[in-house]
C-alpha cells in the first residue's frame, strides 16, 4: 500500500473577538466529538492550545469558581488527549493581554485587538508574554504523562512573520518546529497579516533558517506547512449545499462566540488564486470530498487545520467518510514525528 502523510492539526481556543463564547461549547464538547472520529480511525491529532488564554485564565480561577471549573475541565481534557497519544503544543494570541473578563457571563471580551500580532509588543514584552504563555501551558500539563518534548509551535492567526522576532523565542524554549505557514496565502490587515506566496499551496515539510518563506536544505528549523486545495467556491452545488447546511443544526456548530474583526489594509495581489482554500474539517462539506481525495492521490503530504469551535456534525460525517476511504487505500502516517524531512 502507498504511504501518505496526513496531519490533523487543531487550534484549541475560544472565539477571539467581542465575545469569547463558553469553554464547553467552543472547546470541550466539539473537541470530544472530533477526537472520537480520529480515535475510531486510529489517527493522531495535534492540538495547538491557546496558552495566552491559559495565562489569563490561571490568574482569575481563585476568585471565580466557574472559571476554575473551566480551567480544570480543560486540564482533564488535555491530559486525556495525551493519554490517547495525541499531541499538545503552544499557540499564542498576544491580544489576550488586553482581554476583559466578564464575571457574570463567565466569558471574555477580546475586542481590543491592537496587540493581535507579536510585533505590536516591545521586545521585552514579547519575551515576557511568550514566557508567561509557555509557563501557563507547562502548569496545566504538569500532571500529564508527557511522552514527548514541547518543541513545536503555531502562531496565532498565522502571524509568524517576521520570523527574526520568533527565532530567539524558539531557541530559548527549545522549539524547533513550526506549523504556522499556510502555503500560497497572503493577507495584509489589522489582525491577520502574512505573506506565504513563496511557498506552494501543496508544499511538503521543509527546513528553514531566517525566514519561513525561504527553504534551506540544512536549516535549523522545520516547517510543516498547512495544505490548501483548489476549489471553485462559486458553483451552484457549492452555494446550495452551504445555504442548506447553514440553516439546519446538522450543518452548524454550537460555538457561541464572536471572532476577531478583520479589516484589509491592501488588496490581494492581482495574480492571487482565489480558489485556494485551506484544508480544514470545518470547511469539509460533502461536495468537496472528491477534491480532498484527489488532492491526496496527487500529493503525499496533507495537513488539515481545524478549529473545534467551528466544526459541525456534517463536517464530522464527511471526515469519517474520508478517513474510511483513505484508510483502505493507503497506509496513513498521522504522526508528524515519524515524518522525515
Ligand atoms: Zn488561534
């Protein structure tokens, strides 16, 4: 059987705008549901845990019993994920620094997104926040039976540029592998801000040194890029399916928050291929099943990026169909540590 590398990565986080939503609806319940499917087919997940959030949460749990319950529920879930062989790694969203906790709602307001990217902080603040967030992750994992090193990272909102800001932080915390590159993607805005046009949308893992955009054979760091598929979003079938799914509970998630507001500062380049779409469980609808399978036929590496808070029952059913099919056709490697670059 042909070997294929398929990675299932997740941003384990609340909503990052005016309303964070609840821990149960955005993290715990949807994560359990998706992990059930992964376990059923024997594939591993990589969970990038928003540890900027953990850092803020940690500070309020002694005064707020509901916040403490949330924290302990997350701790339990992460320990269980590790027991089951999944991976936990850090994910940092610096604008948590300015988040405001609402005691009554037991939710956060992250409307102030002025610190969305790490380069909005001074070098000292960057260092401090990275340290605090890493410490919060280590605190919550202190009782877990860790069977690996915390040596991988995903930047909040794919904002890993300029990498020269991250290199010293990576070195300090012994992080060697990045998962933040979305090959071919470009956005210049108030929150999301990245340019990965030098990397192919179907890139395989590679090494790099100073810039995630420049591959370097013997580079110091590893990059496991997120994959994209090319899909015509304007077909009638696509529009109809999305419209129907949006109207029924089967097609929607119960994630109950409001995301960060995104404003574009500049237009996308004229040669930009708008049919590119990230490979993701929350975007995986039945009309795309063929395209995903074809992608894997033509490529040996595929990385999903998903957000439990966005995944619907329909997405899970399509994921199961996909996993079932590819498991009979290929030998699937879902453990990134077994992938040689
Ligand atoms: Zn995130």
